[in-house]
C-alpha cells in the first residue's frame, strides 16, 4: 500500500488573542470563556513527493524486521516460555490500533498483565495490574519485540508517528475532537520510534498539552519526512536506549 494524501481541510486556521501559543503546524481557536473547549487546528499536510525514498524506507523496514526476528528468535522463545510459566493466558497481547490512512491493525506485544486485566481499549502506557515478569519486560521494553512482526507485514515502520488506539481519549476528549486535522498523522505508517520520542515527549498523554505536542510532533514528521531524518531519529533512539540500559 502506498502513502496517500488525505483531503485537506478548508476551515479557518487562526488563533484567538488569548491563545497559549502556536507552532509552525498548529493554531488555537475557541471561546475565550471556555479555554478547556478550545480546538487546535493543524495546517494542511502532505507527504513529500519522494517515492524513491519511501520505497527505500519500506525496504529497510522489511530487511531490518526480518533480520531482527531471526537474530532474536532464541530470546523470543525464552520470553514466551517465561510468560506461560508466569501466568495463564496467551503469550501475546493483541490490541487494535490505527495504521496507514486510518486502516486498523492488531499491534502485537508480549503480554504483561493477567488475562482478566487486559481490556480491549486499555492504554498501552497503563502499568496497573502488571505481572512481575511483565513489569520487567515493560521496564526494559522487551515487551515490544513482537512488533517487529508488525513491521515485517507492513503495519508499522521502524520510524513514524506513534501508533494510536482508535477513539483514544485525552482529558476526556477524543484526539480528533481536540485537534482538527489529527488524521494527518495517519498519512504515514506508525513507527516503533519517532520524532516525538526523541523530543522527550514520552510521557503518557493524560494532559491535553502533552497530547497536542505529541500530535504536532507526529505531523511535523510527516511534513519533513526524509531518509536522513529517519537516520537521525534512529541514531538518537539508539543513544537513548544505551543511556537507559547503562544509567543508574
């Protein structure tokens, strides 16, 4: 499936005088008496016209995911066995997410919770009711290794916007209601890592300002896409991972 351009919105793109601020891709508009109801408007976005780079990106994704699965196969088997011994239930957690052009897909993760604590729309950042093994897997990010399969089959990319759950809420509002133009982030495949993660926007999006900053970062990635940007993001992600593993 090739990346497509979503219809651009034709509504107003302006900020009220009391706006808290704006970036190059987002403005704020809404009643001054109801700041919590203000809506953010993303400027129209399109994927850069670089078909060769997009093809190379997909080739790198496929080759990297296949190599990773083969190399990590012994570790994957060991983790799977430990999960079965730790608690009853399936090895993998399958959660519906939104992918390229809004197409749904099941995101694979090693199960970190008891079966009765796994809800269909539970946030992947929710660490309540985690098993002892699951806590270790989550802290070391080993629980995300099965997502290499999602990369291999084309659901994910190595680099891209954050994978989101359909109808995900932040501060009691849906993302699409909070940010008009939210769907622009779906112009490219979601990624294992991305611009938001390397910009230290890793906190759960429980507050609307954090959520908006994450969305703006995702959309900025779509707008600025290049293989060089992907390389910078992957390099920064690797550096952060080394710091996390070697830190106190």
